[in-house]
C-alpha cells in the first residue's frame, strides 16, 4: 500500500475508509486516537484496513461493566453475547431461592476471555451467585481469562476459578460445590458455513481462532451430557442454529432417561437471530423463562 | 455624585415612577453609591415569614419531630431570616450614617463608611429578593447541555464547537466535573466543527446556573474560510436540561412502564453471533408516548451508550414535563412569559467588536476572549439572573398586592 507522506487525521481516515464504511471508519479512528499513543496510530490504521479486528488492535472489548483484555488466539467477546449475559444478570437478580439450599454455583465451558464467567461473578450478583468455575481447552484462553479476573478483581465477588480442560472429552473440573447453572458459548459455526457465503466476516475468518468458531452438534451433545451428569438445575447456551437447540433438548431426554423434567426455551437476540437455548428443571430457576421467546 | 444619589434615593420611597428614575440613576452611575429599595410588599412578606419561622422554632424546641417538608421549610426560612437580620442591621447602620452626614466635621469619614455599607446593603437586598422567590423545581440538579448548529453552514458547526469549548472551560474554571457524552464531528469540513454535542455537568446546582444559557446564540465574525473578509452571521442552539438520577432516591426519577420505550441497538445484518466481530455500538431509544428519540454512539460499549442515552432521555422528559407544568400554571395565573424564559435569540457574540451582548438584559461584556475561556461568562449570567429575579419579584409583589 502507498503510504501518505504526512500523518494527518484526514490521511488516517482515508486509509480506514478503504475497508470500512465512512461513518464506522470515523468512529473507529476516534477510538484508536483515544486509546493508543499517536506513535501507534498509523500502524493501527493500516492493520485495521487489513481487517485485523479493532479489539485485537486496541487489546480490549467492553462487556457489560467489564473491559476485557483481548488477544489473538482467543475469540473476541461478541455484543450478542454481552446482550444475553446482561439479560441473565437481570433475571438472576430477580430470582429468589426458596427450594435450593445455597446460592448458585456456576460452571462455564469454552470460556475464552472469561466474559460469561466474569459477568456472572460480578458484585451485583453476590446475593445469588456463590462460585463460578470456567473451563477452556486452550491454555491461551486460561491465561487471558485469569488476567481478566485480576483486572476486574474489584468488580467480582464470587469465588472464580479458571481450569484447563476439554468439553468434548467430558472433562469435569475439580469443584467444591454441586453445580446449579451451566453456561457455555461453544464453537457453533458448521464447516459448510465457515466462509463469507456462510455469513462469516472477513475479519473473523482471517484473524480469529478457527477452533473457537468451528463446531456443531457435538458440542451441544456434550453440554447436554454434562448438564445431566453434573445434575445441573438450569443452563443457558449460546448457539447459531435452531437444530443446535433441538439437539440439546433431545440429548437431555436421552441422557436423563425416565423422569425428564427439563423445560427448554429458545431466545432470539435483538438482531432477530436465534441465539440461545435455555433450560431449567428446578422451580426456583423458572425465572429463566423470562429470557425465552418460545418453548421447545 | 454620592450625595445627589443618596438624597434622591431618600426621596424615592416606594413610588413606582420614582423607582424607575431611581434605577436609571443606579445604572447610570455605579451600583455602589446608591441603595436599592426593597419593595414594602416584600418587606411585609418577610415579616410574615419571620412569624412563621418563630412558630416552627418553638415547635422544634418543644421537641416536635419534623417531617421532611417541615424540615425543608425550616431550612429555607432560617436562611431567609438570617439574610433579613443582616439586612436590618445594615439598614440601621445606613440610616444612622445618613443622619451623620449633616455633621460637616464627620462628613468625609461618613462618606467613606457609606462606600462600604451601600454595596453591602444592596447585595443583601438582592439576596433577600432571590430567596423570597420559590426555588426552581430543579434548582439543585446537575445538568446536561445539548448543542446544535443553526443557520450558517460550516461556520455554524465551528461556532457550536466554540460554545462547547466555552462550557468546558467554564467547568474547568469552577472545578466542576463534566463529561462529553456525545460529540459528532462534521465530516464534510475536514474535522472542523461539530454537528451535535452533549455535555454532562455533574455539579449539583449547575442546572440553576446554566439554565440561563438555553436559547439561540448568534455569532458575527469573519469565518476562517471566508476569503473576501466578509462578516457572516450564524447561530447555534443551546438546550439545558436537568440531570435526573435513575436511582429511586431521586423523587424526580421515573420508572418506565413496559412498552413505553423502544430500545434499538445496532446489530450486524446477517447471522450475528460468532460470525461477526462488529464494533458497532450505537444505541437509539425512543420514548413512544412523546416521540422523544435519543441516539448515542460514542462509546465502544453498547451498554454504556445505553446508559448515556437513558440519562439524556430522563433529562429531556423532565424538562418537557416542567415546561408543560409551567405553561399550565401560567395559563391559570394568566401571567406573562418572562423575558428570560423565552428561548429565541438570547445573545450575540461579535468578534470584530470584541463584545458579547445578552439581549434579555441588554448587557454587553467587552471581553469576548474572557467569556470564551470560561472566566467571564459568570458576569453575563449574573445579569440575566438579576433580570429574572427582578421580574419574578415584581410578579410576587403583584400577587401579594392582589390577595
């Protein structure tokens, strides 16, 4: 690329507008200038115009009250994920535990940056959440999520642990308590969709770890299995396709066998896409039904 | 000069026509060598309040538990009475000094003494007048200032940014905490000028001070872009809103009913989720009953943008409701729109003549630089505030006399 001879805001903007719509380019340039020293602006703008995610360039992504560190090799927290986590926080705050003896213990598989785990460990949920254990099979993710825990120590009051382990191998982390709530945002883009035609952005394909994206029913099968094995009372999983929600429902039935009391619903995000499968089997956690748009 | 005015004010008494003449005298000289007379109706009202205060005081000393309303009233009255006592003391002092003027041997000393007493007395008179008026419903609130360019193209965008700078410097001058929650740079002018901005000033009571800034601000100058040296006139609109906290401790806070708000968040078209890592974080909130729409996109966090949009929405609604109520009250009393309340062209910034003229009180400050850097803005606001106090006092006097 031919570089402009002087580094004026206009020149920086013109580099960005090669790859981004004008308004977005102006906005992102402002953020780059706010967050990075001026000596890094040119490099940042060039990287961004080559589709490197802004979150990797700036090193962070806001997520509710958190500002999570982001690094290449670990999936960037999505605002669609932020949206349901904030909804889940609201629902949990309104939840009264009458039948369940203790505050909730949460387990999160495929934690990545730790976004879901940390948002459920926030001070605002101190009255209802006791502990959060989070698992990822990628050592980079464990390092990063621990870094994010330290960064947000003041905002987090539950007992939080990040543990290396593989969901597909049915890994169960050491836990002091029985778990109540299982959450996960596993890789959910099937192979045939993991391309531009499948709706995946250039920036995602080029820069984000494929193993955090590529996946399908096998993960939902494993999650349903774990929900039953660990005697969870409720779960919230992120997903991208309706068949993944049905996989969870069917496998819950399969693994539970006789006496399946699970109730399942699906939730759409504010963009209208199917985004979650939600389930509960204890009456205290019926409140999760507020997140659902329809029962399955 | 001193003596002429003194003897004049002595004669003025309460005669309305005389008061006008007297005021002329007051303005044509300096404020410091004649006294401003407190209207007898206001004096009467103060005495009534004093009785009320004594009653409350005796209740308090006999151990009656005050409710919030009573306690508020007590605080307000005690402030008035304390100013009133100061006023009486200074008035006595002044009267004694005036008698002593007849003594030729003391005259010089007395005049010196009067030079100190009179400004003091005038300050107290004004303070008393202000405090006798009912407080503005949002007097103790922090505020939001919304700035929008008006007529005048790019020059108007640039002037709007100048005004934003002025208010920021004003905050810095007073050591007030502030935050720009929204600012959109004009894309068509090479980064110069803005299409909109919203400033939040977190200082309690800043609303009461800055509400006088609301209205159209006009600028007359040669724009930087003007090659032929012609003076252009352009304008910017300033809206000042009370900041209402969202927590329930604030009695002005409101709870929105289901379906009262429509909140739109920017979402990538298509699959969403893991498929996209969009940075779009814009939020739009529409208050359906009123149609008020707020767009915020400045923060990377959609969550924060939503909070900010709610702050703006609450402020706009509070202001709207306040204006509707004021309008209703006005109709009931068939009162007039105060000249300070009008939100048309309130002020002109003329760069060539180095002046700022406020059209509501006809005051001109010949220090444009001093105003734009935030240090002299108070001088203008003081005059507007004085004008409002005078008008509202007059309204109060009319009310008292018509009872």
